[in-house]
């Protein structure tokens, strides 16, 4: 004959073990999901790259810059800058240093803050080498984004 109390105790122990494993798996899954969805990501560097590419797309055609499109109003219209949280500064010049045209769109107070290292603002400085007719020119572009609460 079998001892019924021993059989019941063994089955109960196995059910506790199974229940513990199920709870452990569910808790681990919830912790991973919470860690993934509650982490804050700074999207300002990606936004700065996108704004810079929009400026280039707006003012050039296959690497040839159009001076009529390279203007403050046209860049502001094409990039949809609000004016208080973003800043775009462009300096178009020949390789000998002669300045052809400058643009300044957005909040100019962001430009001096870009020299300070830290969280605000996110700045992108990039040089583009383009053609103006048959002449080679250099576009120095500075994009600064100050949005802190929306981008984190």
C-alpha cells in the first residue's frame, strides 16, 4: 500500500515549485518591459541631424547650392522651426575665406550656449562642400536644439 500523506506532500511540493517558476518568469518579464519603456532617450542629436539635412535639401540641388533658396525665410519655412527652441546658423564661403552669404534662423541665444558642454542644448557643427555654379564653396552649418523636456 501507498502512503497517501507522502504522495500528497510530494505533489504539493511540486506545485509550489511550478507556481514559483511561473511567478519568477512573470516578474522577470514585467521588469524587462518596465525597464525598456520607462527609459528616457535624448532625441535632440538625431533631430539636429535631420534639421541639417533639411537645410541642405532645401538649398541645394545635387550638390549645387541655389543662393535664392539659401535664405532665412526659405529655411524657416522649409524646416518648420518654432523659433524659441531651435537655432540654425549657416556660413557660406569660398575656400579662400571670402563670405558669400550667412543665414541665422531661430533663437540666436542658443549659439553661445553651444560652446558649453553639458545637457543643454544639443549642437551639431558640420561642414558641407558644395558647388556654386562651377566654383567650390564651403557651408559651415551649426544646428542647436534646446528642447529639454520634450526630447527626453
